[in-house]
C-alpha cells in the first residue's frame, strides 16, 4: 500500500531563508570612524502586523505598562507560493538517488514552485536601517 512521505521541504526552505539573515550586526561608530558598539540584530519569523500590534497594545501586566521591544529588529514571513511553468520538466522524467543504506532509488522529478518571502526591519533611526 502507499505510505505517506514528508521531507519537510517547505520548512527547510523557511529555515534556509532565515539562516541567510541570522547573523546580522549593527555597529555604532564615533566621529573618527572607530567602532564603539556592536549589537546583534534579532531575527524572528512572523507577520509585520504582529510586531506593530505588540508595540501599540498595553501589556497584560498592568494598564500603564507597555511591553518593550528591542530595536533594531528584523523579521520575515512567507508571502506566497506560485507554480512556475517555465521550469517544468516532463512528468515522466525520473530522478535517481542514493538512500542511506546504499541502494538505488528512483522517483519522479519535483514540481517547480516560486516562493516569495518578505524581510522587514524595525529601527530607531535611519543609520541602523
């Protein structure tokens, strides 16, 4: 019977995109051009509206306390996916692979999709952006 197989390719794609921007740093310089301070920019996955709502809303701790958010901050989200007919290969083309046990494995080629990501930043000033 047919067994279900999930290689988590969409999750791996999101993690790969996030890894590109994971180690970003913002430096502050003095008038002579020497580095004074170097801060790592945190990166999160989620929609932009989530951060804006968090800044504007009053915290659940008390009525006057607002939650703090560290700036600068980067975020990204997957905006959409669409089929790409320009990279389509014949449906009956087979791809060969070698699994871990050393045997030979054959399967049909994948379907090409375009995935759109959005990357955004929140900063205090234009120099950090």
